C-alpha cells in the first residue's frame, strides 16, 4: 500500500493532507524519515508521524441524522453543539464525510475510512446527494431551468442535477446534486429570490436516511456502505 493511502486509512488525515505531511518530513518509517508519498508500506513497517506510531484501525461507519444547530466542523472551539458530541467515545476518532451547514438537517456519514470519504466528496465519482427543501414561494419554471443549466456565482459554476416537485404549491422540492459546494442550495435559491425555510438531506448515493431519528445514528457494515454508495437514485 502506498504511504499516502496508508496514512489516509489510519484516519489521521486525507490523502491530500498525507502528501503534504510526507513532503514536509513529518512521516518516518522504522525511524527513518520518508519523503516519497508513493513509498510502498510493508506489513512489518512501523509508520510514525512526528514520532508517534500510527496504525490502520478497524473501519467504522455511522449514519447520523444531524439536527438543526449542530456544527460539523470538529475544530470549532466556540460551537455550542458539535456532531461528535452525539457519538459514543467507544468509536474513537471519527470524521464527518463532507459537511452540512449549521441550519441544514439530515444524513451525514461519520467514519475513519479516508478512502470512502474521498469517494463520496470528490466530484469525479458523481455520487448523488438528495435534499428536501421548503421554500417561501413556488419555484418558477424559468428559475428551475436556470438552476438546471447552471449559474455562475461567487467565482464558480453551480447547478442542480434534477428538481422534483413534492407538493402542488411547488414550495417543497427535492433537489439532487453531484457536487455540493458550501451552502450551494441556499445561495442559488437566494440569488433567484427564494428563501429556504428548511433543508434536509435524505440520501447520499444509495444510502437513505430512512427512519433514523434526529440526533441518533446507526452503524452500517463496510460491505453494505460500499455496495450502496454508488447506487444513485
């Protein structure tokens, strides 16, 4: 296994961050500093970061229903409620896969599997994320076409993949994205004159929120989460 992949699998950091750590001489193998991220780690090797040995733990996967007001950023010292406050300490250090903003509720994966995190968050894998949005007025057909075509906003192109109307008044809609930029749904709708009253993520790939109550989580096996993650729709 390549060194950057090994570091990611320990849950210590992402693959990208691992490359930086290696190139900055933070990583040693068998007490010798290694600067090559592609170094092949053998089963007998002892890998250390800044002198501390690290190992690949057993992978853990949780599906969490994030309540409103909960912060996904783990290093926010001033957050009243962080996502990890809801997780039992027995699971060790877990990281949210992607983020939901403070006011958005719904499905988020927590894991120590860096490969899964990379697969879900990198746009090249085209993993769908589905949200239910309640807005303050009916979505106009012309605006829907703009959202599907794409809008250049704050330096990048943003777009919805699909929109489904869930109520006759067109105030409750399902939105499907492949790439979810920070606050993308709220920003695009606001740009077109709509206010999002509630936003709830219900699906990532083929993984659905289902009956998980707000503030609660359930475990899922490695085999099942990998079998579902690419099953969009």
